[in-house]
C-alpha cells in the first residue's frame, strides 16, 4: 500500500523550482541536505543564505511519526491545541510498551492486557484526529516508517531520536520532543537552527565480516557522542552506492548516537530497489523523474571540502568490524584489538547473551546474514554458548523471514524470538537474574548501551555490534573471539572456523505479510470520543505550566550537581518507568534517579538543604516544591544526550525546577527544555561548574531584560557567607523567550490564537507552588471521565 502519494507528488512537482531558487540565493552548488531543507521552508520563511549553526529557520515538514511511549505526552498536548485534525500525515506506533520475556506471542498478549488503557487511548486519539495507528506487534516505529512512509527528498519529524533512520531512504528525518510534533500537527512552522554539514565519503566496498553497522561504529569512534551536535551528516561516494538501502538506514539510525541532527544519503538504485520491494514502485517512478534533485550537485561530491564544514573519509575495503562499548556507544574497538582491550579493562569475557534486531538492525539483509552463521552451528558440529534472542523490526520482516526459514534456523540454535518491538533495547526485558546485579557481558545489535539500559542491571557490560558479529560472539560465548582469524573447538574436539556471513539484500520471493497491524483513522473523527479515567495511574490530562512571574529568580536551591554522563536515561529512566509516560506526576518520581551526585558520588542521593539529610532526588525536589522554593540542576557535558523523551524536561518543570545549567546540551533535550518553559543555560566559563556548592542559595539575574545573545548572571550565595557571581549563556531567540515567558510553547501557541490552552480538567486550577503536593494532582482530577478537546470550536481555528 502506498500512503500519501499525492503529498509526495506535490512536493516533487515543486522541488526543482525551489532548489533552483535556493541555488541562486546561495550562489553555489548545493548539497543534498541543503536541497531538502530549502525545499521545505515554511511559506512564511524568507529564502536567504542561512548561517550554518546560527540562523533559526522555519520549516514545513511533510509528516510526523510518534511512538507509544512519547505519543501519549505529544497527543495529550495536541488535544490541548483544540485542532480538529492533524495538519500533515501522521502516524502512531505501539512498540515501546511490550516486555520481552518468554517469546513474541505470550509477551504481546500480556502487553495488550497490561497496557490496554494506553493502547486504547492512542488508538482512539489517532482515530479522532486522522492519525494512522499501528497496533502493538506491528513493528518498531522506524522500521515501519522505512517500509511505508519514508521517501527520498522528504522531510519528517518524529518523537523519537531514531527517527533519523529514514535518512537511509534519502529523507531529512529528525527526532524531536512531543511539543515540536504538536506544532507541525497543528499546521504551524517548525523551527530548527540551520545545521552545520558533515560530509562522510565512503570509498571501496564492504566485504566479508564488515557491515554498514561498522561504518557508524567507526564514525561514532571518530566523532564521539557529541561530535555531530548541530550537524547533519551527508554520506556519499562509491561505498554508498554499493550498499543496500536498509544498510544506509542502519548508519542513519545510529547517527543519533553522535548527537547528529540527522544523516542522509542521495537517491540511488538501492533505494529504488527497496521502494519497489516494499510495494512503492509508484514512489520510485516519481523519484526517478527528479533524480538529480534528490542528490547533491556533482561539484559538491567532487570537491567536498569546499562545501561541507567537516569531511571524513572511510575506505570500506579496509574497514574492520567493530564492537562499541561498554556503557557508551562511541567507545569503538576494532575486532582485532577487542581481546586485549577487554582484558586490559577487566571487561567480563564470557558473553552471556547475544541479541539481534531492533529498529536499527533487523532488515531482511541483516537477518539473512546472521542466519548464515546460525546455519554453520549445526553444519560444523558447534554448540551456541550464549543465549540468543531476535527482535524483528516489523511484522512484515518477521513474516517474511519465517516464510524463508530463518526463524527455524535460529530456533535450532535455541534462539528466542521476541515480539516486533523495542523490548530489550529499552529495558523492556524481563531478564532472569538481572536483579542480582552481577557483573556480566552482553552483546547486541541495538544502538545504545548506556548503563542499566537493557536489563536494569548497572553491572551489565553491553556492547554494540553488527548482527553478524553479535551472532558470532554468541556462538563462541567469548568476547575475545575474533571470527576473522580464530577457530572454535566443536563437539568432536575439532578446530573449525566460521565462514564469513552471506545474505540477501531483499527477499527473492518478495516481502509478505498477513496482517501488518495498521488501523486507518476515521474519515470524520468528530464523533469519536476520547476519554481518560481520572483515577488512572497511566494517563493524566495535562495542566498548563505557570507563566513566568516577571521577576528574577531569587533564593533557589541546588537540586543536584550531576557528575559525568547524564543522558535522558539518567534523567528519566525507561524500563519499568515507561509505564508512566502518559502520567506526568507519576513519572516525575523517576526524576534524575540515575544521575550521580557530584558531592557524594552516589546515585539518587542528594542533600535536602532544608533538613540537612540525604534523600532520593524526586523526594527532595517535591519537598522544595512544597516549601515554595525553586531549584536548579547543574550538569556536565552533552547533558540530555540520547533520547527525545520530553519527560526529561517536563518532570523537572512539573516539580518546580527552574533552570538547568550545564557545560553543554544535547540538541533535542535543549529544545525540549525551552519548549516546556524551562531555562536551559550553559556556563560561559566551564570551570565555573566547580564553583557550585551543595548548600548554595542561588539567584538568577537578568531575566527582566532577557534577550537573544545576552548572557544572564548567576549569584551563588555560599553557606560560609561568601559569594560568587558567574556568567551563564543561553541560545534563546526572541520567539523562544516568548515560550519561557508564557510558561511553555504550548501556552504561547494558545495565547497567540487568543484562546487559552484547553484546560484538560473540568475544574482545572493552577496550584500555588508552595502548597502543591504534586502527588495529589491526579487525585484532584474530576470524578467522571473527561472528554478530549472538543471539535465544535475547532473549525474556527484555522
Ligand atoms: C530510545 O531509544 O532511547 C527511545 C526509547 O526510543 C527514545 C524515546 C523514548 O524515550 O521514548 C528515543 O530514542 O528518543
Ligand atoms: Fe526502540 Fe531501541 Fe529503536 Fe529506541 S533505539 S526506537 S528503544 S528499538
């Protein structure tokens, strides 16, 4: 089935003229990234030569995708906007809420029972507002998007950091928080700082054990987790055209791990083949007609240094398979050095579990290559030493690989096939014995490996590699095994070597699926009712955040000075907490519980300066809130790295934190903070991080003249009576300052359309910070179910 063909056609018809205009204004040949971005400027945005890394620019993306764990908050906000229908094609995917335990069928049944309320909510909101809904079991958002919605030259946003996966099909696809999605679904412009451009030239050809995953593992090693911040990475060169479309998806997907805004590839035959194989020959036909506009101008790739801000070159013929980790996705080790590095660092050598699949590595090609290794287990008289699991990315892939015998092959090596969902990748893994917190090693083909992420055990050393390497390491059960050079001893005591993996890019017999799990929305959704039970502990309607009080912020306390890595997994943990993604007050009980307190080096233990005792972070913050005191959070580099979850911004806002002050931010998190009316600040002098003391009383000065490019001042009143004054920077533009003043971007949107944010409670009150014991918020909701934002008035809106 082809979705939204007319939208694609309309864009393609307009693209050549828009690109020509941009080329004229810029007076130079264009990269692919510039072509797509300039072709998607919002109608109110003047076409000019934007400053890379400087200008804020307004765009009009073609579509929006949301996954269940973030869609709840996004759609709760959208309901407040009072629009009758989404303004651009949008979709919701149920993939994050399925716990992997015994296997696909049982796990899915359990999830359907346990999260019924949430799935029903998402399904009815989708139905009402014209959003395509993919049921639990249909697949992981990014794989389903690649198979159905992504198209070359398009621009989309999605409420998940790995939305960037669609770059594999030549899109500019960007991960955002739910508030950004609300803008686009409401038909408003979407703002982004015009990115810098990194060009990655791939020469040669992948061979043997090396796969597309190794390209991004290598790039992550070069650029580190923050090296791509504010940048779009454009891949080109013969190595790219030699690679499958899904392989490109893998590279684009894990580009989130270097902080890149997104990654993209020029349209080529691999994309044409993929479009055709996934039932979209019509899209391929349209794309072929404007082919030259769907890749960079030839001068750019001939002389990349002139057109990109940074150029990296990788020779695929020489690239080694890599394994990245533990605890961070940019710690890249080539397979030839793995054993010695592991020994030197004390990484446990025994591999307990190998996990393949996820949104980044579950293509037909990936699975067929991994299966070619699994087949060798029996053929060579081996026995698989580690546990082995597979999480297919979509029902279409699962159905097809089952038909083609791969599942059977994996079953023979004792594999467990989990539901087509995120599962172990996001901590939805009921791993036996994890609670014992033993030091152990797992290897997986996912993209992130932050501490505790997969199984909740902080002592699990998780390594990221290609599905092929993961399979080989699981067979060997040994992190020190190099399949390129080493042999294994089989059941008969013979030394055998694994042959390099082989696979097929696309299924020879074509893809097949019985029930893809899609639910189309009602044509007229106005009669569809959406209800939220006020007693629910899973869903809670939102109240608007309070507007800025118009003064400087005086007398704040320090909630935590976080030490070292503080990703969104540390700020708002996933795993069992995913359950509360639709209930702001309940999920706020995980605020910063993974962060390390600089002063005592402990996790989830901060000083309550009013009582003098140490307690859990959320408890201390609720205490400050109940005392009517604002607080600030201090952090290190790349604060908020990782996911797009805006809960990491909404929770501190909800609990009364006023500012987040760090050495540097990850892009999505910084925007999420701004959107939710929080102050996102950076140290003008990073050394000032050391001046912040545990007992400080903190004043933030300069807000009454808050202006773009104008730093603010922080006065640190130390307990010993001394003071420090430090300068803090911000990146707010005028519009974003408006969000802060209004209390949130959503409040401002409502104010601009001269209609208050739809209060979602029958009798909604904004409570005084001083008296708000927030845990009572949910209980104060009206007794009877509250109907969703109505449509009666919505017709007048636009
Ligand atoms: C992730 O990979 O961390 C997630 C879970 O998909 C997140 C989204 C979320 O937290 O819901 C992401 O990458 O944005
Ligand atoms: Fe799901 Fe993992 Fe992909 Fe995030 S990275 S969308 S949790 S599979």
